[in-house]
C-alpha cells in the first residue's frame, strides 16, 4: 500500500473510531445508567449507554457533561438522589410531578454548586431539607412545594442571594421563619427574591419584623394556612413592590398596620380567619386592589367604611360585616 493511501486509511479508521466513541463523560454516564436501573417507567428512548450521544430524552449535555435533567410529569418511580450529586456540571434539575419519586434530599446535594434551577414540585419526597442546600449559591429558582418535607426551613437558604423564586408551600415544615442574627443567615437576606411561597405548612411563632425591608423586590408573600401568631409586622408596609399578600388561616392578632396603605401596587390582600382586631385598615392608597378578604376576624366595627367605594379596581370583598356604609 502506498504511503499516502496508508495514511488516508488510518485517518478514516480514526474518524470512525471517534464517531462510535461515547460522547458522554464516563462518570456522568455511569450516574445516569445507574439511575436507569433504579427507575421504574424511565423514558422509552433511554436506549444504549451513552445518554448524550444516544439522545436520551430529558438529558441535556454541553461538551460531554450532563448539564440538565428535565423529566417533569414522566411517571417516574423510585428513589432518585443516590448518585445525582455526582453530576457536578448540572445546572437544571426538574423532576416535578412524578408523584412516585420518593426518598429524601441527601446532604451531598450541596455538591451541585452550578445548579441554577431545582424543581421538585409535586413529588413524594420526605425528610428534612438539608442545610447544605445553602451551598447552591447559583440558584435562581427553588421549588420544593407539594411534597412531604418535614423539619425546619434551613436558615442557609438565606445564602441564595441570586434566588428569584422560593416555593416551599404545601409541605409539613414547622418551627419559626428563619431570619439572620449576625452569625447565621435567614430569609431577610433574600432582597432579590420576588416570591416567598411558604403557605400550607406548620410554621409557628411570630412573623419577624426583620424579614421585610424597603430594599426587597418581593412581589408575592404567601404565608397562608400555617400556625403563625402575633401581629402583622409593620415592616411589611415598606415592601412597595408587593402585589399579593396571603396571611389568611393563621392565628395572627393585633391591628393591621396603617402603613399597608403605602402598598400602591397591591392587587390581592387575604387576612381572613385570624384574630385581628382594632379598626378596619384604611386602604385608600391601594388603587390596584382587586381582591380583599378580611373576614372572620374581630375588627371593632360592624359597618363597611366609605373608603371602600374609592377602590375602583376592587372586584371581590369579604369582610363579614353589615352592609351599612359610613
């Protein structure tokens, strides 16, 4: 064989070997192949052993590394987290609405330091949320709602300074709402976060004054259906970006802070089923308010005040008072 032809032959063989070689990083491939053996009802196109090269549905790759797992509502069944923390380049993990995914979040979830999105909505996860979740400082979205997580909200979540969306609702979380004390972080540090969804848990104690401040970007504050007590903190009136407040179905007491009238962007205010008293709050500044529910409290009035007529956007009003307007 002539030298030129021989080199061409070797080049062709090299190219063929390159084409058939596995695309996925060997460590990442091992993790996903292990998951395939643990899952029931894994996607039918998870064929072969090369997730990136074989185009496994829901698996995204960049330069041979697995960077996303997006398998929402796939009917997956099993305990999922045994090896996932080894996928150190992972940026998105979305396993939402797989009700038969069970188990707990391991401490090693803190190894996923490049994770920006963690969505585990509507699964069957249990146990405590590990404090190491505070290591995931690139997170912009943390949605663990509608599971069976127990224990306290980790104060370390206050380290997630890039967080836009925090949803821990509809679990069995208990204890106080964590705020910083100089040595440990707390939710008051999340000044960029737009959404605090903590409703439908077993949180107790007072809503800390410190949790709200004028430099926060909060749009939704949902603390409904917990065991919270004490007054509504007046610092709530400093967060002028708020559009929805839900403190209904708790054991809050005292009067409604008058400075809530400063929340001119508020569209929904739910304070029903508490032990609030004193005068009805004057809310004339809330020109965008659509829904207002103050029912089942102990306000010291039996009539609807005339300022209600000035709320031009109001479509729904619940107060459980007489229909006299004064």
